[in-house]
């Protein structure tokens, strides 16, 4: 069943894109919940709070926005951008959990951090599945005359 709001006719793809939109929305909300000192790890260097709050505002806002292109099926380029951006956030958190020049020490993780990473990894997996399914569908829909 196709509509103007949601153009995809494949039910499995609809469910996948709704799930991807939901996970990126949740990850964005969790990032926005990390603003301020309250949900930071116990060994967090508070002098970094303005910088990290800015990162959480930007990444959380971007992920909340990213639910729109995922839900509305804007296309594979949007999916790749979301996948790469989310992978970057996962890597950034992983780097902050080992000793590094930016934090000076390995930060402890907390429950909201674990939940955020799980949700982001689920988003990456689902978006990867969506991309693969769309590429397969496009290849199957291309007739031999169009390939040459």
C-alpha cells in the first residue's frame, strides 16, 4: 500500500525504515539527554563540558532530524550519510573510552552511554540492510536494454 507520505510498497522495507527512523530518533534523544553534567561518567573532566555539550547538541539534533529522511525514504544517499555519521559517533565514543590526548584518560561508561551505543549500532545494521535491499531491487528492476 503506497501513499504520498510513505511511498514504499514493500512492507518489509516499510518496517525496516520505520525501525531505522525510530532508532536514530532515540539515539538523538539520548544524546540530547547527555547535555549538562548530570548524565556524564563519574570521571568526566568538567572543564570539557562546554565542548561536549556542543557535540551532544549537534549530534543529537542531527539524529533527531535524520528520522525524517529515514521515515520518508528520501533515498540511498541519505541512508549512507546517516550510516557514516552514526558510525563516526560510535567511533568517537569508543575513542573516549581509551586513554587519549583529548580527555587525558579513559572515561568510564554509564548506562545512558551503553544504551546510546546499542541503539546506534542497531541503526547502522538496519540501515545497512536497507541499503543492500535497495541496491538489489534496483539491479533486478534494470532491464537488459537499460544496462547497455
